[in-house]
C-alpha cells in the first residue's frame, strides 16, 4: 500500500457497531471518517472525498439507500464505491442492494475477513 492511508467513511448509527467497524478498519491500516445519519454521510462524502463509503442501510433522517443514491448522482462523488452494511440477509437481498446502486454488500453480524475482502475488492474495482 502507498504512504497515503485509504480513507473510509463509516456511516453507522449504532454506537457499538461503529466502534467495532472503526477498530477493524484502523487495525487494517485505513483512515476513518464517520457519520451517524444519511444526511451527515452526504456532507462528509463531499467534504472528505473518501476512497470508499461503508453505509448502514437503516439510518435516521435519510436512509442508506437514499444517501447512496444522492452520492452516486453527484458528479464529484459518483466514482466512490459505496458498500452496504446491513443485517438484511434474506435470499435476494444482495441483488436488490446492488441494483440500488451499491458497489458491494457486507452482512451483520460482521465477519472481519469478509468485510476486509469486500472492501479491498471494491477499492480495486474502483481503480480500474
């Protein structure tokens, strides 16, 4: 990895989930920016220009689907990969989430190995 740490915007309203994700990502060498609502996520994405957004779907104010749609419609932000972070694990959920504009999907409870693999795959795909 280059000298510059990759920056990930973690959008999560549950305190314990946010602490867990931040710890995992920090230990794996990422710089973390955080937001607790969809509205904060949109502002933080514009201000911070992260390399990737890890977006919870069920958020106060503006949900993760709407925030992602707004981010993807912004010409300056549209290339930033957005990975859904959700407890939705029903058959067909992954496909639905990807058709909503997300670049990846991570299921809760979080499997650390799968989280890192998904983020790395999305970051790699974004560089192409």
